[in-house]
C-alpha cells in the first residue's frame, strides 16, 4: 500500500505563502473591495434597517463578505494552471514522480491559503466598524479552518474549469459569470427567508450558503452547531477535487 506523503502538499501551500510575502501589494489591493462592502454597503444597510430580523447588520454581513472575496480568489486560481500549461511548466510537473492527485490537492490547498488571507482583513475591518465578532480564539481558528475547507473546494472547481477550457480569456469569462450569482444566491447579504422561492431552492444547493452559515454561527452567534454545514462542505470539496483530478489530463492535451 502506498503511503500518503504530506510534504508535497504542504510545500505547495508554503510556496504560495512565500509568493504573498514577496508581493504584499496583492494583499493590499485585494483588501479594498471587501473593506468597501463592509464599510459602505454594510453601514448604509444597517442605517436604514433593511433587515431588522438580523440584528446588527454589519456583524451579519461580515461572514458573507469574507466568502465573497475569498471565493473570487479561489475560483480565479485555475488561471495559473492555464498559464503553466502554456509555458510548459505543468507538463513537467505532471511527468514528475508526484501523483496527479497530489498536484490537484496541493494546488487546492495553496489556493485556499491565498484566499484565506481575506479572513483576517475582513474581520479586522468589521471590528473597526463596530461589528460584534466573537473574539474567542477557538471560534476564530475553527472559522478559519471552515473557510480553508470551503476554499479548497472552490479551488478544485476552478482547476476543473481550467481543465475544460483552452484560453485564459474564456476561463475568466466563465469565472466572472458564476462568481456573483453564487454570491447573490446565498445568505451572504440577506437571510434566506426574504428570498423568492426559486432563489431559496438555489441557495440550498449553494456551498456558499453553508460556509456563511457556519462562519456566522461561530463568529456572530458563538455557536458550535456546525456539523451539518461541515459535512456538506466536506462532500462538496471531495467531489470538486475528485472531478478535477479525473479531468486534469485534459489540461495538457
């Protein structure tokens, strides 16, 4: 039986951290949009009390903004594979002794690490604006792990999409077409109860809904009742990565 080696997986994540350390400007530029969502949209909606049932709206919207910014980064990660295919780097990597499943899982972990930087940025911005975020380290760490799990799934989905497309332009067009619908058809900005019936059904099949729900319980409601959300996110991540592994060969054909 082949032993599972974790070094190749963690080395890809570590490489992503080194890239971010050498290019901190990327973190700064990616922080602008989520800060505006919390500071402008959140504050305005809180002032007009658009959704009285949710209580403090800035606190309510914070997990949703974390997911909005993190999901976009995760879904855009596949463009790196298209670039590496064009430059020949990916072909060399796939002909190495590392199993192809390791390449996908390692890249999914790396993409989730890159995307999860938004977690700290959005939480800090929301706290400055008066959001009532649970400061218990266990809640914060658990929330981060939930986010990493979800982002691995979305990065796997991105790799799957990249394996089916031939150009970077077409890839970005597809990602742009699915990112905002995923965001708006979730409970990120408003409770599910106020949605039209059709959107309610869509939101129940949307992995963003369960990620936001888990983060909201941990960071706002101080609840650890996230078993259902965790199981659903685990199934989503396993399916997305499994499909990406199966179709990875197409990216070099």
